[in-house]
C-alpha cells in the first residue's frame, strides 16, 4: 500500500484520473481529510473538495502500483503527484 498527495485542478482532471485508475488492477481510494471514496467511482471522486490536496491510497502489488503511478503521471503530468506519505 502506498499513499501520495495529489493536486487536481478541475473536474476534467478528476475524470481522467478515475479513468486511469478504473483500468488498473489495484484498489485505490481518494480522501480529502473529511471523507474517503473509491477512486474508481467518478461520482465519489467528484464529491470531494479539490481546492485542497487529496490523498491517493493505492493497494496492490508493487508492479501494479508502479504501473498505475506511471500512467497517472503520463495522463495528468508529473506535477499532479506529490510526496509519498
């Protein structure tokens, strides 16, 4: 399991993020300090306040986690993912 801070700037970015995560073998959650949602759920992800950094929790084997992180960076850009928590 790995946790990362995540900066998402708009609804389109959330949509792209959910699409990438939905195609992954990993389980993933998004939280904003107030609640946690399944990161594969567009409705859940859209319900979070994106004005503050989110926490992305990835649960899976090491290879799948690394592949997912790489796909997120390729789709949304390096600057989206922050530090590993």
